[in-house]
C-alpha cells in the first residue's frame, strides 16, 4: 500500500476522484496531515509533494530522498534544484496533480525503479545537503567574507565534495 501524508487539498481530492473513476489502484491512501514528518516518511514508499507554494528549499523532498524515498513533486519553486527528474523521482507540471497518478502507476509496475530512485535520492541528499556539505559551504562563505570577496560568486565555484577544513558540527541525534 502507498500512503500520501499531508493536508487534504483540492489537488488531493482530484487525485482521489481520478483513482475512484479509473477503478483503482486501490492501494493508494491519503490519511491527512502527519505531526511527525520522519515517522510519516519512514512509513511510505514514495514522497509526494504537491505544494502550491514556491518553496525556497524543499525540505520534505530532501528528507524523503535522504530516507531513500523517490519524490514526486511539482516542477515549481526550488524543488527542481532538489529533485533530479527521472533519477531521484519525478517532476510534474505545476498545478497538474493528476500527472502524479502516472508516476505512482509507474512505481507500482516497476519496483526496481522505485528502489533505484530511492538509492539515487539518498546519494544526492548526502552529496548536496549533508552536515559535511553544510560545514564546507559555511566555511567557504565565512572565508570569502573575511577575505573581502563576493560570497555569492564563491558559491558558483565552490566544490562541496572537496575536503573541507576541520569544523565541528553537532549531530543532534541524526541517524544515517
């Protein structure tokens, strides 16, 4: 079964109506908003993010990818910079929630794709959003500011996969 947590919006209602009209699949559920995102993500196979807001980062998508879950989201806001379409999930046209049904159907038919996109998402999340990358980027910006350089220009040339200098970052109990 697939569970899509989040508020019941008009888009979710459209998806539910389309599933009912097509006669299935009957293993996709929309239980509503979840208080604990980590628990919700752990209980699903796919993260579906149909936010109408032009998100500035896409935390839900990044958290889902870190948990080895492919993500289906609108090609809107910052989400295209988080999700690699066809590799870590699918980007669908903004305001076209029914497009998600085809993506869900593809995952139902191809469990290897589900697994592979989840693994690719995990690798991308670690490569782009890990605490080590954060530490590298913070150090790079601080070094640039101290040196009187343009920190925004530095971002374009910095290599986040490079070895960063020693920087202590508390783990705050985060699991791998």
